[in-house]
C-alpha cells in the first residue's frame, strides 16, 4: 500500500526541475508547499508558497512545520566555488534533514546527480552500490547529501531516497542524452514514487528515463514502483551525431563537461 502524504514540501521549486515538478505533481497531493529564495509567483489551488533560504536554518525549519514528506531539489545546480557549494548544497541539505528531524518528517527524497559518479567511463554500467567517483565540488556535495541521508536513516529512522538525476531536459539535445535523459513526466513519476512508495529505508536510484542506451542500472526502481514512460532512443536520429571529440575525456566519462579539470561552472559568473 502506498503512502499518502498530505503536505509535501518541494525545495528549489523555482528551478528547472522544481518548476517541472510543480506542474507535474499538481493535484497529486492535497498540499504541495513550494519554497525557494526566488520568486515563485502566486500560489494556485493546492499550493502553499513559503520563502526560505537554504543557508538559514530558521527559515528552513519554519517551512518544514506540518510537512509529511520532502522533495529536496534546492541548491546550486552546477559547479561553483567550494565555499558556495559548501554553504548552499552541503549545509543547506543538512538544514533540510535536521529541520525534517525536528518536525517529525519521516520521508525525504533528495535530488542527487550523475556527477556523484561522473568519472566512471561510459563503457561501464553504474549501480548504486559502486564506489562514488565525483567529478566536481558539485558532485562531492551530492555524495555528501547521500551520506548524510544514510546517517539520518540509520540514526533517526528518516527514510531517504536519493535520485541521481542525469540530464533533465524537455527532450534530448545531444548523443550523451541518449543515455542520460530524464523526461519531465518521468521525473514527476519518479519523485512522486520516492515519497509514496512504502518501506524504502535508504535507497539510491538512477534518475533517468527508460533509455535503451542508459549507463546506470535500474536497481531500486522496482522498490519504488517506478516504470518510466519515455526512452531517448526515440530521438536518436536527431541527436546521435551531436557530440564532441571522442578522444576527449569529456566524451569518455559519464559526467561530460564536468570532468574537464578546467570546468568551473557558475564560479565567477554570479554573485
């Protein structure tokens, strides 16, 4: 029997994935509480909007009051300086989990990333029990979030599902996406199952659609009851010719451009 949370908190609701889940999960829960430190517009039926900065525990704790489950997407979605990644992604995830513990929340779904294992070669299928190989400080922050979630499950009994999102896009844009694509409707199904499937304990799953060429295993999908509806292969003819130099490390490893030692992402590009 699936769980039926009444109020689900969605952090990072103004982001790309958050905006899509705001649409995709509308009506699936009595209350979807949206939080971000950016403008979320007006609340619609079945929504509550609470402004909260992940770096401020008191704001996160206030947003957590009366919540039954959390979908934690909030954070910097790219590489940045170590200090910014630590403050927002690492400390922010701690704030979410500690606030959940204090508020009595029993389930958290966490947006992890392929970049937690980005240095694996594309020739190798990666499962959740394989050693982590983060490609950036951003990837390290996702490894940290998974480890922290494990501790909160073992120590406090908060069930935790880490979804290693690969390439969330409306449709694949290049050859790499034939393996890593996660469609909006599959993302909505996956995160819904992550907060409603019973008895998940601690779980790490691949955040991808049912791609024929996927590099990640489907381990854990059966636990959630996740049955992806999309396959990037439908777009193969359009995008398989779009790729870089095959001899470059960014075309050999799963993390793509993130594995380039010179890649700095948002560092120096935003305040």
